[in-house]
C-alpha cells in the first residue's frame, strides 16, 4: 500500500509548535477497497467513507497516527486528533487532519523533527515529488524546514524485501525508509 503525503507545521505565538497538519492520499487499490466498503453503509457513500476512515484513525491513535515526533532527539507523544476531513478525489481517498503536539516546543531553542511512516513498512508513506513542508503561523525569522531522504543500507533493503516480513511484521523496518522533516532556526 502507498500513501502520498503533505504536511505543514502549525506555529503559535512565540514560535511554539502546536500541531502538524497532514494530508494523506491513499493509493488507487486501497482507495477502491475503502470505497467499496463505504458504499455498503446504509447512510450512503459519504457517511460510509467517513466511518471507515474514523475507524482507521482510531486504530492509529495508539501509534501516534504513524507520526514520530522528536524534540532535542527525544521522542514525544501527540494528543488525539480532534477532527478530520475525508474526500474522494479522482477515485482516491484523501484525508487531512491536524495532529496536536503534546509538549510545548519552541523551535528557536529546541531541535524539532518528525517522520510519518508505518513502522512495519507495509505501507510506504512518502511526500509528493518536489513537496516542501511549510511553517504556518507565528514563525520566527530564519526558521525553515527540510525533508531529508532516507539512506538505507544494503542489508536494510534486503530485509524489506524478505518474505518473512509478510508473516512476522518487524516494527523497526519502516523507520529506516522514512523521510524526516527537520526544522532549523538561525
């Protein structure tokens, strides 16, 4: 399965990160499966797709919605998503939500980074080609973001192609192939 990504960092007063806004566009095949399931809802497709996606998000809640946030190199948790939007765009399911950050993070004095990925690497989650991550809100001058591409070893690539991963998912594989977003303020 594949998901194309976009994200923005929401900054509140005095360069405090409040949330990571995310857009996910599911691949054609998974979207077709979701749409088929949603079309069975007695309230109609729109209500059905919302219910199916809500169930997915509920299942991702214990996993911080596949978003690993680090401050000064230490992982921090996120708060639950309060709302989301879902649409069908050209037969693909599009989802957007803001993931609230639990801790106060001041990007001018703390190192802030995050990655969005499935830990098992069953789902490949990558930014759209030529995508940039923007900082929105009360952003201090000299702050910018950068998407860092992964650089997996030959052994990691071999592991990702191993048939044993289909039988026994490995929670450490996805991080190796995840793009990271790093914020720098000068």
